[in-house]
């Protein structure tokens, strides 16, 4: 299975055995692309945030940078009204998309990798599942995920990819409301890890 360039978009997609560049989980199309999540036009993009919801580096910095101050101001309101102690790991909340092409941002907090014995796998799966639950509650049909926790939080990408894909597949099976899930992988290595996990799991 080889990644292929898609008509000058600069993104690559997994050319699956379906021969049409995506995988079907029930009625939901699942695509892996290499690229920048801030360019996605899905109903929502997911932010790998931290509990403060006040921004940070990595994908969090890119989303707040491209989306502008409206996102941060909604995050501050969420902190004030719902999560004064911060958003717990594995939970998810939604804001508007500000200047992004996506109309919404779903902010979730993945676990920090501490060697695997600190409930990391369950918490990572919860971050994906709770993001999808928020999408469902808001009537969204398409969503883009980054590789949560595999940057600053140090989660090994091969393990994270398997957990991410299994969690999404499990949720979609129980709640078949989505048209499309896109995994937006920033590096070639991450893209390859998710490609391998997809072929291993299915
Ligand atoms: N589009 C898609 N993926 C990206 C982008 C982008 N524009 N930028 C980076 N990545 P990280 P975490 C990838 O560190 O590990 C922040 O400071 C990156 O290559 O963004 O969950 C938060 O505020 C990596 O594969 O998130 C938290 O404090 C993946 O996104 C902390 O980092 C996740 O890396 C969260 O750490």
C-alpha cells in the first residue's frame, strides 16, 4: 500500500485496497492524509490541547495561530463557566473555528506518556471517543484529527496509531452518524505509522 499525491494538493492519502483512496468503517469514510490540520475543511478539526485550554505549541499553537483570538476567548469562557480547574485528560469541548476553514474546533487533552502503566491507553481512547461524542451532539458530519499525544506528550506513535484507529472504529460502529473522519498526519513517520496500523488492524 503506497501513499500517493493527490492532484497538486500537497497532501498524500493512503491508497487502500478499495482502490479509491479511503477506507470505509460502516458508512463512514476514513482517510489518512499527510498535511497541516489548519487547512482542513471538515466541520470540525480536533485540537491536541492541554488542560489549561490557553494554547501552547505544536498543533495547539498552529490552530490558535491560524484561527485567531476568537477561539481563545471562547476557551477562556469555557474555563470560567465549566472547567475552572482545567479540562481533565480525555475530555473534550467545542468552540467555533474563528478564521479557520473548519467551522468548529473540538479541544481535547491527550495523556502524557509515562511509560504505559499510567492508564495512557484508556485516556488516549477517551480523548478520541469524547471528541466524537461532542461532534455527534453538535450534529457534525465530518471531523479531522491530529495524532493526539504523540508530540510534546511523548506517546509512541505506533501504539498511539493503533489506539486512535481502534477507538474511532469502535465509536463509529456504535454511533454511525459521520460521513468522514480524516487523520491529518504532520510528518512522514507519523503517516507511515498510521498506514501500518490501518493495514494491521483491518
Ligand atoms: N497539523 C497537524 N498535525 C500537527 C500540526 C499541524 N499543524 N502541528 C503539529 N502536529 P503536539 P501533544 C503534530 O505536540 O503531543 C501543545 O503545546 C505533531 O507532529 O501538538 O498532544 C499543547 O498545548 C504530533 O504528531 O500535541 C499541549 O501542551 C501531533 O501533532 C501539548 O502540546 C501532536 O503533537 C500536547 O501534546
